[in-house]
C-alpha cells in the first residue's frame, strides 16, 4: 500500500501509541492504562502490519475476550484497510480453539460434528452421569463436581494429574474421569475442554504445531491480565522467540481471579518471552485530572505491579464528592435525589451509573429508585427479586403461607435436589388431577418410593410452618433459609458466594419491611406479615425496569462495569468489610485485587465521581455499625470534597469491619433504616456519635469512634453496666472485637 496510507494510520496516535504500533516483529508488552486507547492501538497495529506488507491477514492471529470485541475489531479493520480479511483468525480463546479442533478433529480424536456444551448443558450431563453411577448428589453436589472439573481443566490437568489428597477428593477425581469418558463417547466438549484439548493437540503433534508457528508470524492478545494458566500455555504452544507476540493489558485492572485469571502471567510473559519493549500507555482520554490523581494514589498502595501513572491534558475537573449517610436507606435516597438534580440540569440518566461491590446491594438502591419513579436498568444481571436464588427462597415462603400453590411447589419440590424426579412429579400431578386437589394435598395419596420422597418434602414445609409460628418476619426467613438447605446448597458451589449474599439480603429486606410497614396505617391489618411481604416482593419484581432504549440510570456491579464509561458515576457502600470485602483480607492477593477493583470503579467516571458510605447497614437482618473503607483514606485530600461535615466524616478511622452480633437498633431509629428524611439536610450529616439512641452514663455511645492507647482505633459496638462495672465492646481496626472495663481502659472518644 502507499506510504501516504501508512502515514495516515499513524497521524492520530500519540508518541507511545505510535511506538507500540510500529514495533518490530518481536515479543512486546503494552501496558495500557484505563482510557488510554488500547483498542485503537491494537487495531492500528494490525492495519499497519498489513499495510506495510510485513504480514498478510492469513498470517495474523488476534485474540479478544468477547465475541463482541472481535466483531468490533473486524469492523474497524474493514474501514481502515481495502483488503479481504477473511483469512484472518480473530476471536476469543474458545472461538479460536473451536476453529483449530474443527480443522484437525481426527488428530484431536473428535468426531467432525462434535457439539459444544454450555455451562447448563455441562451441568445436566454431570447430573445424568451421577445418576447412572448411583452417586449421592447431596454428599457430592453436581455444581461442586462441575466446579472441580472446570478448575482442573483451567490448570491444564486431566483426572490422573489431580492430586489425590483424601477419599473425598478421590471421588471427585473418579467423577472427572467418568465424565471425560462420557463426553468422549458422546462426541461433546465443554468450554474448558476446547482449550485443554487444543493445548494437548499442539503438544502432541509436532508437525501441526510447527505449521501454525510458521503461519502466525504475529499474535496479538487483548486483556492479557485476564488470561489463565491454560490460555498462557496455549500462547506458548503457538509461538517461538521469533513470533511477534503483542500482549496488551493492564495489571492494575486484573479483577477476575475468581474466574481463574492470573495477573502473574504478565510478569511471566515479560521474563519467559524475553520482552525487550515494555511500552506504557499513560495518557488518558476519558477522565479529568482529579479522578486520575485519585486512581493513581490508590493503586500505588499495591506492591509488585509493573507500574504506570495515568495523566490527562483535559484539566483537573471537579473533585470527587464524598457522602457519609446515617444508614443504607438514606444513602440510597441521597443517590436518587442527586440523580434527580443532575437530570434537572439536563444530564441524561443513561450517562449515570450506580456501582456496587456486591449484587446484593442493588436491592435497596432498586427500592429507592422504584419509589421515586426513576427509570433504571440493572446491567449485566437481574433485578434483585428476579434472581433465581431469591425466587427459590420466595417459593418456599409462598408454600409456608399457602401450601396449595402449585407453581411454588413445582419450583422447589426438588430444589435443592432430594431425589424427586420428573416421573415422580408426573405421578403426583395425575393423582392431584383425579382427586381435584393441589399437588401438596395429593402427596398423601401417592404410593411407592415416589410417595415417600414427596411426603418428605411436605413434612419439611409443615415443620417449617410449625417452627415459625409467632416469629418475626426476619426470623421466619432465617429459619426457612436454614431448614430448606438453600444456603448450604449455594455455599457448595464454586461461584455461590454471591448467591448466598443475595439470600442474606432477603433477610435484610424482611427486617426492613417490618420497620417500614409499622409506619403505614394499612387497612389490611388482618393479613399476615408474610403475605404482605410476598405481595411487596411480587410488586417490586414486576415490570418496572426501563424498556430497551429508554433513558434510564444504569445499575451494575463494578465487575460488570469494566470496559464501560459514564459521565457521572456513583460508587456506593464504601465501608470496611463490604468494600474491601471482608473475605479478601484472608485470601492471597485478596486485598490487592479489591484495590484493583476500586481502581476500575474510579476510572469509569469521565467528569464526576461520587463516593458514598453508610454508617449503619442492614446485614443478615442485623444493623451493623460501619467503619469507612480504608480505600477512602488512600485517596489524596486535594482530590476530595466532603459533602458531610469534614470532622464527622473523617472521625471514623478506616480498616475495621464492625461487629458480628451487634445489638439491633430500635425500630424507627436511623440505624434501623426507619427514617424517611428527605435527601437534603441533617439526616445525612451526623457523625458516628449521632447514631444510636441515648448516651450511656459513661459518656460513650454505640457507634462512636474511639481510640485505645494499645489497640488503636475502633468503634463502640455495645455498652453495658454502670459506674465501676461499666464496660464497652469495641471493634478495633487491627485487634478485632474486645470487651473493655471503662473504669480502667484508656479509651478516648474521637
């Protein structure tokens, strides 16, 4: 192609981008910061290689992490190059492995028309296998078996390669082996198998490996920080020291360890491939300066990173606004009111996003938006009351209220699994139809093994109904979650933690509902609290989400927000234990990954970023008194604007998760979420000392921030006794929870 066309490709690039695009054919690592134009660099690199005659589309392979990204890359290249791109391999790891295995199915020991199992198909295949082998699915839950198999494949391990640590683990290995045999017999592969079999194929067939190494002179990989060990091995099989491997990623945005991603692959690549060029793309084209300064300062607290510093020539912009609300309900109401003000100023709702660490946090935000009549969409997930685990729990509650509701009965009669198959349900339906009764009532007439199993389920519902008589709505839900086995079931899943958190949030919904309902003079006074709550849940699960294309506020987890950007971002729930998550402290690299997640959240904002927290939050049906996230203290003061009084907002030190087993605040207090104050004024302004009830005669209050000469900073979680016998329970930042005798303790109020 002409030199003028080639120079046109480079015109709009800044110097580091141009350096990356025009590198020689050798391994290179491009450290691309958020908003630095990495997609532009990737596509321009491909276009430049082709237009300068260094490679044809046939000799180039490009890996993206989504099919959408692959389509967008091809569309951009089509607009940049007047050549046929048909011979070019562009796609996801799974898509490219599928292409490889189709072309060499005999060498891979697969039928030409092999089928691919998605996650649900794979689970069904595992259940079928376990049933044929007579395996107890309560002792070995199918989802746990699925997680075991997938995890082994991500590590590149076949069943014989997995360490046989004990008898329990041995049974999982045996099921993995039997599953492999079943898939081979049926001519099917799961997602993990696509990668593993491709790696095995390339290892085993030297001539085939050499062919592809010779063909692909250039290999480009996007989102390199999100690769897992097996994907990294696949890359090594396809490349030589002479291959122009162009790896683009950002170790500061590696947030998918729970999916098997290993950020260390970037460092391994740098050393194992002998990378001579590490190019940093640091100029940000998305955000204003204060936002970037905050992100840079935060991420510098992570050690062992490759290191970069984002900057912009767009100016400092507005400082980050920080709001400390008295409760989670008031935090949500404030966010809604702030959004309303921005809309009145002319900003589109679709340009605003509310981010949260955990899906369970969406419930109270959805409630506030719904009550305000504000259109919203939950991005990348379902609204709270539509989530499968929540619907399962509600089905149990509906049966406890009305055992003759067949829809609820059918949803949970065999969930979690209790040996009641489709045939048993058919027999029960036949009995119910003949006798003109509900499925529940017909259970007593069903004979044989099926009858025994179904009656066991009916007995479970009856026992739950009996046990919960006279209990509060919150206690009723807690009993149901325990007795139904739902929590145990999801705890056994590899990715079940979020589902468990959603079930625990249902307890919060029940507890908060009692408080709210007490404030309403409802004419349906004779209706049970459970029935009223179920009606409330059905109404909130109705068709209230904004329609496609409607201007609506975007709600999403931070993980879902990666790759997106918004004019205004609200980041809620910045409390220790929630963000960073309490489990992260005990996990290897857990806190570092949480900090990377915070970095991703900050860099989603273009012009304005709000950070909010609640001094009290309902968790597991109990009011927790929170300490603000340590991440807030890692942001430079000059980038922040506190919307609450600075002394109050800064009085609660970071880095301590408050109080398992804390006393519940009285109904109607701010701590219980009962206040219905508007979105402005002092309802949001109080420091921790304003939170809970009367001051103890010692001078301290529950929720007050304190400092101990030996144990450091903490928050008072309980007070008892008087005079010389007075003592306080304090949740300390580093030392955990301790009871202190106030007559001798050196405890100072902050």
